[in-house]
C-alpha cells in the first residue's frame, strides 16, 4: 500500500520533486520495518518500536517525527467509506508523534560582525582570482537574507533600480539533480520585496557592468530575464559548484564551517 501511495503522491501536482524525495526517504525507513504488516493490523506500539530503533541508529528526532507524520498521513489517505478506501478508521489515530523539544533542536548559528567582515574580505579576494559571482552570492545572502535557492533564481528584472528594491518571487530547486535546476515558487509560495541600501545597489551596478562586458564578448546582450548569478550555460547556477566554493571561502577565511543558510539568520540578527 505504501508503495502505491507513493506513486499517487508522485503524480500529484501539489507534491514537488523535493517533497516526493523526502517522502521516499521516510518510506525507506518505514517499509523494511513495517512493510510486512497488513495496514489494519498496524498498532501504535509498532511505531514506537520503529521510533526506538531509529533513535538507536542515530537518526535525528526531527527526521523521525517527520517519518511518523508521513506514515500517519499515508494511512489517513485511505480512510473512508468509498469502494477504494481500505480503512474505516486510522489505526494510528491516537499516535502522539515524537516530540522535538527546544534542547533537541540544532542551535541556530550566526556570524559575528568580525566574522562577517572576514568572510566578505576573503570572498572578494577569491572572486578577484576567479570571477565576481563568488563574491556576490554570499554578499547578497548576507545583505538580503534570501535563501540560497532564491538567490539562484534572481533575474535582473527583479531589481527596481529606481526604488532600490529587490523582488523575490521564485527559487531554484535541484530535485532532479545538480545539473538540472528547476524554477519554482518560493518556500512560502509568496513574493516579497526587500529594500536595498546604497552599498548593495553599488555592488550590483558594478557587477552588472562586469556581466554585460562578459556577455558581449560572446555576442549576447544582457536582458532582464537573465539570471543574476548564472552558470556557464547562462541558466541558473547548478548546485554543487556554489556549495564547493562556499566551503573553500570559509576554509580560506579560517572560519568554522556553517551552511549557507546561516547568512539568512545572520541578516536577521543584524536587523
């Protein structure tokens, strides 16, 4: 049943590639443990045993919690009185999913002011050795609080040069692989407009001049629908190269490794 339910999710327009892959990962934990049971024979105790086994394996509490929600939702999908419904009541109705308390959460890390200065200085130095894209990516992350996928999805037409604002209305997803970026809606499915200060506008103007000169060498004029941070095919950035360069910049700056998302938290902290 779970395998059939997964295929139904795959065909649903409401389920994106990333979400489908997460569900598939959850089922990879569930099916070997409970897949031999009939769905009306599953009990809360079975899920508790699965939970304890995964805790012993070292799976995070947050992942286990999501796994339990996934299983509970999968069974709820086939509850009803229709001819195709397999259950009249969800056997996991009374399951209290694993609680994730404050102490269980991974601490949010931000860059201190001196670390921010060191990071940007090293990013600029690295960009001078290669090209400005690898400075602009962390610079925009730090000064706008935009997510990595949102930065990758930015196009020149998203900048309002007169009012000094940036409209974030899409994001790049990599559910189909590193070299197959897809443009989708933002995480919240909502657009938002961010005010840009003089420092950011000046950096963007200098960077735009570099992009125009580079593109013109290949006979390509810069247009509003082009990505601000482009890959060699002029489409949105692939996934692995920016990640690799981010790690390199942190290492060269002698800074503790943090995910790129820390820039979003740092921006909020600065505000």
